[in-house]
């Protein structure tokens, strides 16, 4: 599953027209800072995934470890 698929999974009822309008509004609001905003959003998404993987790993360790 790609990052774009994960993001778009939260927006199931938006069509291409709505996404285009959101994109135009983003360009108008952020202008030349759009690459910086996108980079920041990407880093935040990566940190979120890393945190979720850490939680999953801790859960699996607790679930499958030998009882003491």
C-alpha cells in the first residue's frame, strides 16, 4: 500500500473534481512554500508510521514472549 493510497483511504467520497479544488486552494494558500509543506507532511507521516510500527512490535513481543 502506497502512502498516497493510505492518505486517500481517509477521503473515500472525494472525486477528482474535489481533489483538484483542494489542490488549487493549497497552491493559492501556500504558494512557493508548498514543497516545504509537503516535505514536512511527508516527514510527519514517516514518523507516524515508525511510531505505529514500534507499537506493533511491542505488542507482538508481549503477545509471543514466554510468560515469566
